[in-house]
């Protein structure tokens, strides 16, 4: 198999795979030093809670989008999680039990850690419905209170991982 990359113009690189007869123009944008710093991963404190997200979370969030613009997610390191949306006349809360929680060595001595964060439900839904999340076998949610909700997606077959950072709203 011969793969080659050719410069097709100033804005893209053309990738050609001879055996499969695939040609694709891939857009390329060069960043200056300031832009690189702006796109760097944020430095965050260690998360309060790390928990494996349930497969059904995507459907639950999808149904809750019609009720509110934001969602409150609460979790414990022992594997309990809840998601809640509130409107003027109704509050809906869904509980998940016996999820895999991850405890750091510090957590083992201090007991069960809890965390909660409020975020934009549409942004969370976009992440959960992305193709990369649908292809993964393993999704971990990390609550970094007052900072972010981090979704860590482990891709199968040693293909790597993806990390999504969702800003939190005030609780």
C-alpha cells in the first residue's frame, strides 16, 4: 500500500491511498504562537469524582433537553450518579447506581468523595452524541467542581483517547 500526501493548495493537503483509490483533501490551518496557547488543554485541579458514565446517559440527556437549558450532575466515588433538570413547574431527576467509581489514594483514607456540577445540557448532549463517543467502549466523567466536567473517551483497539472539557455553570 502506497500512501502519499500532496499539497493541493495553500489551505489543504491531499491524501491519496493507491490500493483503495481514495483521494481526500484535508483542510489545514496554521496557528501562530498565541493561537496555539489558546487551544491548549486547560490546567485543572484533580477531579473530586471520576466515574464511568452509563451507556443510557445519552438517551436520558436527550429527553431532558426539552425541559431545561442546563443539567445538574451529581456523583460519588462509590458509583452513584444522578442527573437533574428543573423548570418552573417540574423537576426531573434520574438515578444511576452501581457504576464504576475511581478512587485516588487520597480518597481511600478520607472515605467516599462527592461532586456536582451544572452545565449546558445541549453541550453535554453534543459530546455524548458525537461519533467518537459512539465508537468507544469506555467513557469516564470527571467532576472538577467550579471548573469543568471532563469526559474522557477511551477508543478501542489501541486507537487512543479523546478528552472533552465542558465548562460548568454556577451550582
